[in-house]
C-alpha cells in the first residue's frame, strides 16, 4: 500500500484522508474512510492493528488471506479482525467505504474473517458516520452512530462466500490457476499431471485441506465468478450457460444452495 497522503471528498464535500494509517490510532471506537478504485486496482497483502470492515457501495471485491478467499458483492462486507494479513483485488470500479474498529470495541463482533449482509439501516449508518468528523463527539450524534453500527455488525447475518485455500504447494498451484481462470476444463487427472501429484493424492488433499472435493471447490469458484458477472450486469441466463448450466433455474438453485442468496438479489433492485 502507498505511504503517500491522499484524500477524498465525502458526500457533503468535506476532505478526508484515504491513507489507512491515519485511522489506526484515532481515539474513537470507529474510524470511517472513503476511497475510490479503478477496475483492476489491487491492494497488496497487508495488516492493520484495527479490525476492518471492507464495504463497497458499488463494485465487487475479491479479498484473500493466506488460507481463504472471498468475493464481496455490493451490500455485503468482509469483516477482517485486526492483525490478519489480507490483499484486495477490485473487479470493476469500486466505491469503498471502510470502517476501522478498535479491537474489542463491542461484544459479538466476528473473531474470524466473515462476509456480512449489510442491511439498509447499516448502510445508512455507515454513510452517516462518514459525514461526522474523524474525532466525532462521543456523547453526540457520532457516538450514537458508532454504537448503532457496532450493534448492527454484531447482529449481521454471516454469508458463506468463502473459498478455502490449501497449504500444500501442489494443490495451491492448481487452486490459483482456477481462481485466475474458473472456466478451465481440465479434469483432476489432468491437473495431477500438471502439478506433479497423483489424482488420489490431490483428492485426499482437497478433502483434508479445504474440506471440499475437487468438483465442489471448482463449482464454488465458478459460482463466485458468476456472481461477478451478474453484478457487472450480465443476464442470469447467459451467466448460467457460460458456467455449464442447461437452464437459468438449475443455475439459480445451485447458486442459492452454495451462496445462501438468489442470483437476482445481486442485481440492482433485485431485493
């Protein structure tokens, strides 16, 4: 990440720093930062002392730690506890609204990275917090907003939008290649020849290191890829066909089962 000082304007025209380091020692429970990213922008792996809520009001993010990867569509956010290394890749233009939260600021906050459903109320609270000074009045409106945000985050629904990553280097090469291009058609036997392990060994490693079979893991990656396409505005029927489903209904059923949400919920006005 850059060490240069940058700034952005909030909706009320105030200037606000976009350097995460400026928010780590703020003597408040919550510090809020707005930032815009262009398609393809990345944030190199890094850590923060504070917990972080990565929330985009527009665009899709892919966030990765050493052991897991997440796709984070609009109206969802990734909660990353302080000290966990993570990197971010922007899938299209992203308008990020980040919260930096003092560890232990409230009971019930996630202790592990988790994708959270962002309710209409929580979205409004986050945007309202950005209109408060960084050193907001803890006894005034800013303090009340912070308390409500912490309560809503603790109550937020957790979504299963994670792709577990392995430790074994051979399996890691396979998984990274499929993350880069989920449409690759190679069978497990073909991948075994590429990475220097037997199909039986790869099957065992998938089960022990990620808790999914090869087919299940690849399907999850493809569904995450489909999610990105839907958020970009591609028709659900076209996305279904591109990911090997004979009908939009079959795709929608598989998507809901794996992701916990219907594809139409990712479209604007989908509800």
